[in-house]
C-alpha cells in the first residue's frame, strides 16, 4: 500500500509530515511518497526511506480555496490528488487548507457517482471509541438529501473503521422530540426515520448537544455550519477542562502529592482526549480515500492520520457507499414533495 503525503501542507510542514511519514513507513509497513519541494524534504530524511515527488508550489491559507489547486497545478496538494486519481497511490493525507483540499478532491479525484456533496467527518473523543460528527464544515447550506447521505456514509465508516456494528445514528437538534428542530431538521428526520424503518441505518432520532459526548450515539448528523460550531466549541471545552484540572493539581503542595498518585490515570484520560492520537478527518463521498489532518498537526498527528488513511483504504467504506447509492438518493417525486412542504 502506498500513501501520498502532502509534505508542504500544515503549520509544521515539512518537518511534521516528513517525520510522521517516516514513522508510518517503519511501524505500519506501508510505502510513503512525500510530495513537495525536494530541497526542503531531503535534509529531513535522516537516512529514512521514502520516495519524493518534486512539486514546486505550495497552497497557503491565503489562497482562495475554490481555485487554489487549479491555479497552483504544481503544488504539493494538487500533485498528490492527481496521483491518487491516476492510481499512483492508495490514499492522500494533507494538513493543508481544508477548503482547498475539499475542492481539489472534488474536482480532481471526483465524488462517488450519486453523492451530492462530500462531507468532513471527524471522530471526536468521548472516552470510548469516539463519536463521528458529519458534516463539520464542508457544506454550510444543506438539503435533507445531503443529510440522508451523510447518515449512510457516517454509518458505514463507523461500522468498518471504528468497529461499531449497527452504529447508532442521531440527528443533532435542539430537543429529542421529532417535532423539534429547523425545517431542514424536520424534513431530514422523516428521511432518516424511513431509512431506519427499512433497516438500512440504525436511526435513534434527534439528539441534543449534551448527548454527543455522553456515549449515547455513534454518528451525529448535521449541516456543516452547525457541525463546525459544535466541533470548535467541543475542542475549546476539552482544552479548558484539561487546563483547569492541571491548575487544580499543581495549585498547592498537597494537590501536587495527589497529582503524583493520579498521574498515570490523568495521562490516560488526557491521551483519550488528544486529537493528535485520533488522526485526521476523512472526506467521505470522495471516490478515493482522502484524509485531512489538522493544520497544526505534529509528527504524531500525521502518523495517526496516515494510520487512519491505511485503515480507510483497506476497510471498503467507499465500496459500501457505492453498493448502497440507490437507497441514498431521492427520486424526482420525493424531491418535489420536499419543495412543496417548505
């Protein structure tokens, strides 16, 4: 298996992508190809084995995401996506611009036929195996059909990657009652309920924000705007809580003694909430595996994202989506019915 690494993407590039890739090659037994400026990559190899594909341009956060990979055709991100499209690798990992990667993957690697929009689907730490949030920012404006497709894609990923048979799928709302939510939520609820009654997904109904981290749901479906706000709020709260615990432990001599006794348990809890150990965010709906690592990814985060890309490529998630596409699309009559009830 060969993983294509955007070596110039992210705040800590090229050091973090190169070191993470070398570790993955050693520990996971996969081939890695580093794509970027050769003169910046080679000094970091330190005798490690990795193929390099020279790419002279870099997609930056200042570039327009909608045109970045088209304007910078020789960028590390654009070259990686073309190589994936052409079968020169099994998956792409990038810590570069989220918008540029999503747009580039959609235009170059293409969506799975029948999928309306690709979705960003991070796995949030919740003390167990994690909970998937789909979408978290790719699609600010959604239709009920988009959310139906997100539910299917998230369900397949949770089953095959997270080891969660019959994952519980919930629709993020402001109350658990079927009557709660926005017009988008109410229409989407009906579609998800129908899919659940047919036995195609395990739909458990509306879920509130407090349910997400409590372990009562495995896949949380929402539009990209709401999902992104929820994601950033959750990340901020985790950082705040860990900081407060640290202040308590080191606030006095007595507490420091208690901290020594609890250090192992505290570190285990901290690791369970560490986004660097979870990996990246899969772009579900793209015809080949693409994983977006966090922009501030360090070596460990890149390694975790590569491991995730390997699992993604091997698990058959894309094939499962392709097999079920007929259940994930609305007919012209159903679409018309949705318009009439707006």
